[in-house]
C-alpha cells in the first residue's frame, strides 16, 4: 500500500459503483491506496482508518507522501483547552449556507458525525468517523435516561441518539440542555441546528429526545491501530 496526501477534497463512495458517499477526505489528509486501476480503488484514510472507494477522476488529487503518518496524541488537558474553539467551529458552520449531506465531512455540507469529526480535527484532535464509532470511543456519561445524564454533561461533550442496538446520530453539547448537530430531512432540519434535550414542543427536539442513548466525553485523540 502506498501512502498519499490529498491535494484537494475528494469523495469516497460506499461501493465500487453508484453515488452514495461513505465519507470525504479534505485537502491535506493522508490515505493508503494499493495500485490505482481503471476502476474505483478501495482506499483507507490514515487519520481515522476509514475505508471508501475512490473514483479514478480523483487520482489526480493524490501525491505520494514524503514522510510516514505520525499521529499526534492529544490528552484531556489539551482537549479541554480548545473545546470552545470546537464549539465555535460548529456555530460558524451553521451560519453559512449549507445542507445535510450523508457522508459529508468537509464544509459546507456535513452529516452528523462528519460535523463532529471536522470540528475536533480543526483543533488537531482526530475522532473515529461514524456516530456509533464515536460513541464507543468516548468515555460514557449517564444512560439512555436524559434526566440521569444531564447533570453529568459538560459543554463540549457528545450526545448520542439511535436505536437500542446502535448509535445512529450524534451532537455536540452546548450546555443548558442544548446541543448542536447536523440532521437530515426526515426527522431533522436538513442541516445544522440547535435543539434541546428538555421537554419541548419542537418536533425535531422531540424526535431526537425519543432516541436518546447517553453522553460521551472525549478524553484523548484517536490513534490508528495500524
């Protein structure tokens, strides 16, 4: 496998054909790829070890990396010091024209976990890619009881939603019961919005409140297993 650096943003797809995104790679990120062929190539982003299919038209955005990938360890003290910048990233992303994009991790269009990953990565803190992976990575807080979890949440923690079996959605806790997240059209706002964990008449807040799974705290940055 050859290590490349991206010179521009690329889409990675979830299948050898079709247009459904798996994720995106921002300019400057690193990815591993085998020999590049005439069809899509299955590649792995280095920072979060996430796989996807790269289209041949984007091979031109690959340049061989000049040095090995060296992940940077970030501890809780570092993370606490930059959490306000993480929050500011999400608030700024909300203010520009955008829409929800499944697989989106690059401005302006994000999915839920893509927004969370991008906001932390902007401060040099890598997280896993998907909501269920972020839930497994974070230090658990509380339970699926909102009343039990709320007193444990701090500004900058993550809040998770989904089924009993799996987290399918994630937001960033702002305090006072509010969280910011990127939600889709079916239950959400087709983009980034602020909702509440408290009882509310807002249909989006109600929908996600019913799916609440618990909170999580980011205590360190993700390190690839290799």
